[in-house]
């Protein structure tokens, strides 16, 4: 399992975001955002999703809605 900055990514799957919040740019090359990857991540205000993402699992952003204002999808 690899950690890139604030992300836990395994075989192209973003399994967990562990950053401080704010505007979050998902790394290029991620193909899938796992179930609950951003679960309970307070402080995330924006998520920028690269073209490489082809699947966003259910509850990927569970309980992240209080601060999330914008999601940019390809």
C-alpha cells in the first residue's frame, strides 16, 4: 500500500484521504475512489477529480457534506 502525500492508494484505488482538508486534488492515475475514502473528512471544501477516475464507489464522500462546496468531475 502506498501513501502519496495525503492519500492512501493501492493499485490505482484511492482507499483513504488523510489530509487536512481545503481544496483536494486527487492524483492523476487514480482509477477508482473506494467506498468511504473521504468518509468523515471534515474541512474538505473542494474535490478535483482527474480524467483517470472511472469509478466512484457508494459512500465515497459519506459525512463529508458539511464543508464540501464543490466537486469537479471530468
